[in-house]
C-alpha cells in the first residue's frame, strides 16, 4: 500500500490489514496518521443536532453499558466498570459524537494515539483498528460502540502514560517503588475540560529531562533502523591501535553510524589508527564496557546487538520512567545502579555527579525510593544478619581475634542495656540465621566499613549511602561489589551539598567533626527525595 493509493481510499475502505502494514513501516507512520484522521473527518456532517437524535444516542450508550457482556468491541476487553461510572456521572451524554457530528477532540485524540509509538507504546493497543471499522457507520448501535471505544482508548492511554503499561515486578523483581495511582473516572473529566485538549494529553507523559532524552534517542534509532541499521562485525582477530585488517573498514562504517567516529575524520580504511581508537573508546563508554580502545569479543558482541533490540531496550527504560512518581521533587537524588552513578538534580540540571559502588548480584541493591533526612559523621556500623552469618562468622571461626581486629564488638541482644560479650568465649558454631542472639557493632574509625560519613534515608530495607575505607574499588569498571548499600566516591562533597542550608555546617566544620572521631548526626534543613533505580539505557548531557 503506498501513500497515493491510501489517499484515494474512501474512509470505509481502510482495512485492519492496511493499517497494520502501515503501522509496521515507521517512515509512513506520521503520514498515515494524518491521512487517517482527515479521512475520518470527511463523512461527518456538522449540522445542528436534534434533541431526539442526541437522546437516542444516550439511550443506546446506556443500553450497551448495561449489557456489556454481550458486546465484543475489540480483541482487547474494554474497562467496563470505568466506562459505566464515567457515563453514569455525565448522564450518558456522549463525548466524541452525537447522531451526525464529530467532535474536534476526537481528531486530537486520534492524532495522539497514532503518535503513541513516539512514547515507546503501541498504537494498536488503543482500539484503532476497531475505531476505523466502525467509523462512518449509520447504525446507532455502531456509533454508540465507537463512542465507548474512543473513551476507553483515552482512559487506557492516560493510564499507560502516567503509570506504565507493564507491571514493574514482571520486569524487575527487585522493584519496590510504588507505581503512581490514577483513577481514570476522575482523570477523564479533567482532560476533557482542559482549554487545550492536545496540551492536556501531552502533559500526561513524564516531564523529566531523562525521559525526554530517551524519547529523542528512540526517534533517532528508528530512523537508523529505517535506513538499514548497522553492519555486523564478523568474528575475527583482536583489533587495536596499529592493526591493519579488512575488518577495520567495516568497523569505521559501524562507528560512523552512531557518530562515535565523525564522518569528516580522515584515515586509511584498513588501518586502526588513533582516531578509530578514540571512537572505539567512546562506543565502549556508551555501552558500559571497559574503555580500553580494543575491539575484543565483548566490544564486538555489543556492536552486533541488532538495532531492533536496542530500540526495545530504549522503550523498556521509557516504561520504567512511567513507573516513577510524576513529580520527583524540585531537587532530588538519582542513583542508577546499572550505571554505577549518583546524580543530584535541581530541575533539569545535574549539579553533582559521582561514581558509586552497588550491590553484588547475590545481594543486589533493590529499586527503592525514600527521603534523605540526615548525615552521620564517624558512624558506627551494626552488622546485618546476613553479613554476620555468611561473611564474618566463618572468619571468626578461623581466627578467634578476627572481630576484635576489625573493632567489632559483640552484644547480648539489641536492647539499650545489652551486655558486651567477649567474642572469643562464644561458640560461633552454634549460630545460624535462625539463631543469632547477638548484635555486632563496629566502632567508628578509619577502618569502619561505612567510612567516615553515612547518609540515611527512609526505606524498609535499611539501605543507605556511605563512605568506604577501600577507595581502590572505584577504579574498577564493574562496581557491583557491595552487600546492597551504596558506597559513594565523594562523600564529603555530597555532605557539603546536603548541609548547605545549615550555616553552621561549613566545610571546615565537617572536616573538624570527622577528625574528632566522635559520632555526630546532622539533620537536613530540607529533606531530599532519593531514588535508587536501574536504567539500562540513558542519554547524558552530551547526547
């Protein structure tokens, strides 16, 4: 089906097969959407409505809602409870059409639904095939059915945009941030009452700059896909600076497609020169690979991931953004555990960023949110049960002085007056996760596992951010090394930012407090939302 054939088709002649064929062709999508909406508008007469016709349509809507079980409007079920409640509240008056007229809002809705693919959603999920089949019918029953389809499409699209299409746990079992709650019955009247319906629809999408950047990346990758994607780099030798090989020419072409290698940069086609090396490093950095500038198996595999899979990856991360609250806070902290990075955001601007160490695979950091409320200098560390039993007890059994060497004290329980015990006198062979009547506390100091600064925030997993005495680990490329908490590379810089609203907590005061070796907690003048998330695709400020 080409664009010229399509323009000539009458409205009732469009078929679901034609729509699906065009839906699968990205370069035709926007043209088809415009043609489709225009064609739907043509058959409708904009004459004045008779009260009888309006009453007949309201009666038919009521009848169809009452006997909904006997009506199949599309392959996907409609949200009948929402539709019944919505139309009951408005006395069964139609939203989109009367007996012979068609609301301009319907055109705006259809344009938005056809553009749902721009948001990483599937336009087919919003009854567009069924809407097309019923459009132009003179049957009162079909018109009522069309009215319900349009309303259900709006409700479904609104919910998908504000809370996501998928259930987070089905994608990420470690996701514990509660999805936003949306009541479609309350939301729909607000959208329909807006002065500018199109603006109201657009406002449903996440407003965060990271989402907007992903949206742009999705469009770019779809354009690349329409142009043929990128070539496969076959198995071959290790390619590095100085290599001369026919695959280098193919490598250059691959790197140019995503602008890792600029088109204007000259060079011998089969020579792996410094320009190619820098381009390879840029590709590696973008894909979470150690940036050594060498094309080995891991880099080759990343280059050969099909563009369709990359597009799905972008779409999934756009979906993850829809699972978050619409308002993250004017100032907030984002920790991307997949990218090993912490970012402090003020509006759309990143004002502080640093490397982090996150939970190892067997003790992964959960996806959670909370409110940062205090900074603790020279903290003690109460050892979690899992770490005590699995990590420390075996070493204590091997070396009876092990706990003491780490300045870890043992108490008989968790009460404030619990007695301190001699770890050498405890039979550690008798303890387990089910039977561990002790509390292990590490004293403050340079060897404390939390370092010199701890950042507390509300969450049910007792996860927090903290310093670390082992600074060398930040030199590693893959930094999933902790037992779940987040180790930050620049804790004093983060503390300075968080306490900047308290005049007494200058940088000198912070350094003086750390040097005192005394445990001191400083509350924040303004609580700060924090989100520990897992993004596998993102776009930085450099694009």
